[in-house]
C-alpha cells in the first residue's frame, strides 16, 4: 500500500500549519470588505459569535475525525461509518477542495502580480479608485498576466506540497507565519499612525446595530466556515497527521484565536488607512485591488507599504492553498494508493487547468454566464455557499449523532485529560453545540444560500 504516514514534528508545527490554512484571503481580502459592506462593528460582533458557537465546535469535530482515523476525508468517513452515503460526504469535501483552489489561486495570482506592480511603482499617481480600477481591468484583460501569475502561484504551491508534510507544509508554515505576523504589525502601525485613522477604528469597533440585517447574519455565519477552512476536510486532513499525545481542544482554541486576531488586525490596518485617505469602506470585492492602491498612492512611503501588503496577502493565500491541495493529494495517496509526488504533480496541474475558466472570467469569458454568474462567481458560490456549509452540517450531524458524541468524547480526551478535568463545562458546551445548535443554524444558512429560505418565509407570510 501507500507510503508510511507522516506526522507533524510538534504540536506547534500543527498549530502553525492549521492557522496557515485558516488565515488566508478570507481574512485579509474577504473579511474587511464584507465587514465594510455590512456596517462594520455590528457585523464583527455577529461574526465573533458565529466563530465561537459554531466555528470552534465544528473545528474540534473535524480535527478529531482526522486524528482518530489517520485518514483523508473520504477514508475518515468510510472508516468511522462503513456506509457509502457518508463516504460520499467525504468525497464532496475533496471536490470542494478542487473547486475552491481553482478560483482561490486566481485571486492569489492577482496578489502575486500586484507585488510586482508595487515594485515598479505602478500605483504612485492614482488619485481615484476609478483610475486604479481601470488599471486592474487593464491587467486582468491581459491573458499573459492573468494566466502567468495564476500559474506561478500554482507552481509555488505545488513545490511546497511536493516536499511533504514535514519538509514542505510544516517547515513552510514555520517560516511564513512569523513573516506574515511581522508584516501585518508593520502595516498596522502605519495605518494607525496616519492622521484621521480614528474614524477607521470607530468604524470597526463601535457597533451601529441599525446596520445589521438578516442577510448580514447569514454572511457572517457562512464566512465563519470559509475563514476557518471548515466543511471540506482541510482541518480533518491536517488532523490526520496529528498524534494522540496532543490536545485537540487546546490546539483548536489557538487556531481560532490566531485566525480571529489576524482578521481583526487586517481590518484595522486597512480601515484606518482607508478612512485616513477618505476612501469608501464599502467598496466590496474591489476594496483590496481598486481602493487600496489609491490609499498607497496617498500615504507617505506608500510604495513600500504596497509591496509589504501584497506580500502579506500572497503568503496568507499560499499557506491556505497548500492545505487545499493537500486534501486532494491525501485522498489519492490514502484511497487510491498513489505516490505522493505523482498525486501532487497530476492534481496540481489538473486544478491549475480547472482554474483557467475562472481566471478568464475577468477576460474573454466575461460574458459567459452560467445560472446568471461568471465561471469565477459560480465556483465561489458553489464552494463557499453550498459545499462548505453542507459539509459542515454533515460533519456535525455525523460526529454528534452517527459516530456518537460519547464515542467521540472518549477519543477527544486523548491528549486532553487536563482540559477535561479543569473545564468540564466546556466539554458539556461542545456536546450541546455540536448536537443541536450547529446543525440547526447551519441548516438555516444553507436554505438561505439556496434561496429557499426567502421563498419559505414568503409562503408562510402570504
Ligand atoms: N480559510 C481560508 C481563508 O480564509 C480559505 C480556505 C477554505 C482554505 C477552505 C482551506 C479550506 O482564506
């Protein structure tokens, strides 16, 4: 059969790799703009609640399934249930991995391209977001630029995963994560020391409850999944390289804290600079690629900060892309007996090709619409709004009701004996959240994503 399974060199190595998976475009690109569009601080509060009551319990469940079975998502469900139905749920995770990575690497490619743009000082004379938006459109209309950077980003991802769990992913995370934190701190200090940055702080820290809508709550919950890499088995796969000695609740808590703190700091750095330079905080997905270059053009030393920012964004995206590719690779190694190197090269290339239509959605395929969406938007919608919440729903139902929360707790106790002794109430809370709260809330999000909820509410209130 397959080669011997690798394990993380240390618990710290696991935490950094898993935090690397969690911290990505979701934290630095998506979180600030959805917070900006949905009213700032009030949205942040709702998001934090979602992370605590749904994200954390499901994260623990996922890592536990991986560690207990020492398998990829398909193998994990197969081993614990023996039923083809649940095995399909694992397969859905692998599929989601393919899809997310295909469009994720397109945005990561833009970010990589923007590192070079900042080096050559391309942003220095932008005065309006329109000018900077035009520049973005000009770049993404060049086939060589868009496919080239998408490909380059893929190549780097493939190299890290190719080197293996210890020598590639763990070592890469140990180098990249401290750099990421360092870059973010520099950018934060720059943002907060700009005159007029207080407005940005106020925007992100003082809630205005009138701004919160039902839709915002659903977005917050959906994002909790995306940002913690939940619902498709990335954390399960990383958990499968863990040994029984390490505490899962402790590690999960640290991963969630790191992910949340980084998202908030990125939000603070970005909004303080956005407000200080009088830009629009609610610019949507274009906030990073349209609005920020103008901000960099306006602040002293913007040239260097632009470079540091896009380096930060690219590193964050890389440590997440690695985990996405690893899910697919682990599946082919565990279940199909492929050699790791072979799986990385074949599926790295396949996913790169799958990403090309997404990359072209900003180019020659801009008018190709499927269900009223471009290929890029469709891939994003399918993965983030359907596959991830559906996966999260199935994982919590599976661990709580099929595998059984009591059996799961016996396994969870390994390596966490002290936690169980000192924090019995947290164990009780986990059981309750996973059995009742998470499935119900996720189910609601899922209905909404499919547009069903609004139809049901219309029907009831008619
Ligand atoms: N968590 C990553 C981010 O915030 C995205 C991701 C989702 C990575 C699912 C792996 C699996 O950008």
